[in-house]
């Protein structure tokens, strides 16, 4: 729900501080099992 975008930004900023990774936000009609957030992660291991 894009109405939650502001609250999500607050949580994102709180946990990542000034070094925030890239992200994208996409509104969807519905997620499985009543989920409200979907998170995709790309990681690199050295």
C-alpha cells in the first residue's frame, strides 16, 4: 500500500543511516499470504 511509503522510509532511514543501499519501490495489487512488504536483496561476498 503506497499509503505506507512514508512510514517505510522512516524505518529504512533509521536502520541504514546515511549509508543507504540502492532500492526501488513498486506498488502491486497484492502479495501472497497477506504480506505488506516484499524485499529483494543483492549481496556480494569478497
